[in-house]
């Protein structure tokens, strides 16, 4: 019996709308709490995420909201959301912007679809940092390659 050998091909399809890339480098941020705990995140390819990245470093106080998220009310600069979807359904680890109040949000639990919510990125690790009860002071900064 003759065996035919065929090369094995693996095709990976990535959408440019899934992750923000500048050239070949994804934009990553670090989030460090005032107690020294660190998480990292990857931003997606949208204008509000680019605006957030360009405003770093930034220190915010995150407060509990709805037992699923930490939020900072009123970012110092508005994010351009003109081309953003009307809303989305957040998942644990998502980083988002709530347009009506100009809030920055980190989800530590899944939630329902919300109008006005814009996905900015996703935590790469240490989601549990943000599920702790009480306010958390966090400094976000750019991670350079």
C-alpha cells in the first residue's frame, strides 16, 4: 500500500478588528493597584481604545458596581465613540467604556447586553484583583515592546 504524504498546513485567521496592532505590535497596558498587584491587558482595534492608550499613564479610582464590575466615573478625556457599536454584552475580564457617563470599566463577571457600552480590550491575567470588594486605585501605563 502506498502512503501519500501531504504537508500539514495550519491556517490561523485573525481579524484586525479583534486586537489593536500598530505595525506588528499589539498595544498592551499594565494596570497596577496601589497595593502593588499587577495585571496586563490587550487593547482591541477601535478608536476609543486608541484614545485610552494615548492618554496613558492614568490613575483612576475604581468602585464596585452591580456585583460584576469596577468602574471609574468620568474619564479625564472623552473617548471618540462615533464609529462604535450601540452596545455589547460584556464578559469577565473585559475592559470597557460606558459612553453616557464617560466611565472606564473592568468586568470581573459576565453581564447583560448594555446600550452605550464599548469594548476597549481584555485583561490577560489576574482578573481576581478586581473582584475584591471596595475601591481600588489603579495606575494604567503603556507596555512598550
